[in-house]
C-alpha cells in the first residue's frame, strides 16, 4: 500500500468514527488552526521568502491575514450555516417539516497551487473542516519550502488523522488521484484541471476547479486614467504577476495608449523604486522553468517599460508591451508573470467582441465613470467575476463566490460558499401518519376532479412568512376589536350612570337653593 493510499485510508477511518461531525469539534479544530498563523508566522514567512521572495510584510498581507478572517467568519457563523434551512411549501405539504440539512461529504482531496500556497490551499481546508469533512491536503511541490513547512506544522495544530498532509510531485499526485474521494478541490491551470476531472470521473467524484485564464482589463478613455493605471499596476505586478486574477492584458482606445504606458511607468517607479530588482517588495518568478516560459512571450512584441531579466535570480522586471497584436505569442495563454500587453481597440463594441471571442476568463476588469458602460460589460460578457475600477480585491470579500466559468473553472468558494460547496445539501421532508384524506387525491383511481384538486394543492406555493404576518395581523385585529368593544361598553355604561343620576343631582341642588 502506497504512502498516499495509507493517508487516504487513515482519513476515511477517522471520518467514519464521526468525530469530525459535532460542531464543538469543528470549532475546536478551526480555532487551533488559527493559532498556527499567529504562533508560526516567522516559519511561514521564511519559507515564502525562499520560494517566491515574498517580503516580511507581504506574506501576512497576501497569505495569512485572509485565512484568519475566514476562520473567524466560520467560527462566528458555523451554527447558523450547519442548521436546518426551512424551504417554501405547497398546500399539499403545509403541515409537514420541509427543510435542507447540510451534511459532510466525507473525505475531500485538496490540491493546492504554488503562487499563494497558504491562501489557496488552506482556505478550502477551512471550509472542509467547517462542513465536518476529513481532508487530505496536497500542497504544490513547486513551492517546496512552504510545502515542507506545511507538512511539519499542520499536524501540530489539527487532527493529523482527519487532515493529513501529503507532499511530493507529479507521481504522488497521480497516486492520490487513483484513490476514491468524496470531493476533489483543485487550484491550478486548465491542463491539469482536465486531468483531475478525468481521474475524478472514474469514481463519479464531484470536483471544484479553480483555474485561471486571460483576465481582460478595459480602460475607458474618459475615466481617471492616473488612478486606473495605479490600481492596474498594483494588481498586475503584485507577486511578480503570478496571480490567477491579475489583469492579463489591457484593452484601450489608441488615443490613450501612450498615457497608459507613462502612468504605469511612474507607478512601477513609485512602488518598486528605479531598480525593482533591489526592492524588497518585488518578488521573483518561482523557478527557472517558469522564467524561461515567461521571457519567451516577449518574442515579436514592442517593449515600452522594463523587459530585462536575470535567469540566475529568476528576476523579470515589471514590463509593459505596447501595440500588441491578437496573434502575438503573449496572447495565446495565461501569462502568469510580470508582462502587461496593451491592445488598442477603436470602440466599446470591439472590446466586448474581443473578449467574447476568447475563453471565459476568471476575472473581468472595467475602468470607467460610466455606470451604463460598466453594466453593459456585465450584461454582454461572461467571466468568473467582475470588478469595476479596481482589481484583485474581490478575493478579499468572503460574501462573494470566488470561482470560474467554462475554461476558467467550475464551482466557487470563500466564506459560506466554501461550506456549501463542500457539504451535501440534503433535502428532508417529514410527514406524520395521519390526515390521510388529503392523500386520496394521489391514489388510484385517478379522475378529473382529483387532478383539479391536485393541481391546486401542489402548484399553490405557500409563503409561511406571509401567512404568519397575516395571522398576526388577524390576531391584532381581533384584540383591537375586543379592546374597542370593551371601551365602547364602558363608555355607554358610564353615560347611562350619568343620565340615571342626573335628576337626583338636580333635585339635590334645587333643595339646597331653597334652604
């Protein structure tokens, strides 16, 4: 039995004990996991520095701070998320209990990525824990130092049988994919995504594929170009361009191309100094294989900013390419590096057509003051997510589902979306063995009269909330009517008494005057 198979078997046996299901245990595991990011921040940062040259401050900012927030959210709302969820009824089921009960799927395989190895590997794990699953964690071997730290630290803080870490390369991942899981959560590229999906199909295992693609960035010539370019430069060159939702290329009117280039040039200088190679906040390409892949994309392009590199240091300068053609090499696949091509388009129509002629991206960015233009892009294109006048920040919003569509992925996560993605939402209907008269409508022999009643009872949806409100109004109306009647009766009674005593009072007053 292979090491990978043993890890899966241990996780399944641990899950079968039922200990991952009680909410108290889930909360305890989540809180313990949060301690890891507080107590071992230096170990995490040191490994990230070795893998991607991430600075002391960028690691918590882009890797662990969001995980702490996700854990806090799950801890605060777990009882609510895991509770039965009542649903609308029809008249046929009005007296029944009808609800959705989230339940754990079982054993989940999480295959992480190397570009944000903690953020994109542990965030699905948080959802798996919250949902009551076991999970086998497979960090990317490309970020080797981080994978080693993850393998060492996770068992110190969470249940090592329920949440084992399996390290290794392609062979180990292939061995894991031979095993049966109840869900597979993969973050990476579409080529490997297809391999994962094919392997999952052998066991009819559902998958979440968080992939990527070429995320377009349209700049309206009438917007604040200075602010737009500043935000684009930040989003593109963060982590040396190795971000799945980074702006992949710019679409803009020819009249503003030179201004866009100059603005981004100034932003690069402001963010990373005159020499980004010596700036502690500018990262590196993860390895020399990816360095060569990215640098080869410069073929046939006009370099407007940057363009230099150092293979021995895996350094590629923040680079802007102008007058790029649609058939250029840099436009044939996701760049995943610090190259920013600019393509000019003569109109909004042409920009939308250009986007729609290609695979659906993970993100779409629009920079414009015109709300109608923004809404047009949203209504006439398709992408995993849309952001207007900023980029990357959608990843930080736990209430938004994060995921792709088409070639950029399937399924979504973050916050409650991760909990639901890694839960089975089980439909439940509980009847009682009485009121059998109503059920005669469904029993043979069938007649036109029965069909008419069935149509009324089944198709008529009941809004219980509205019914409760109407019932409360009815109760208040009855109370108000009763109070009104009581007050009216008292008023009549008091008036009657006054009338009855009036002659006596008048007589008494007359007698008093005579005396």
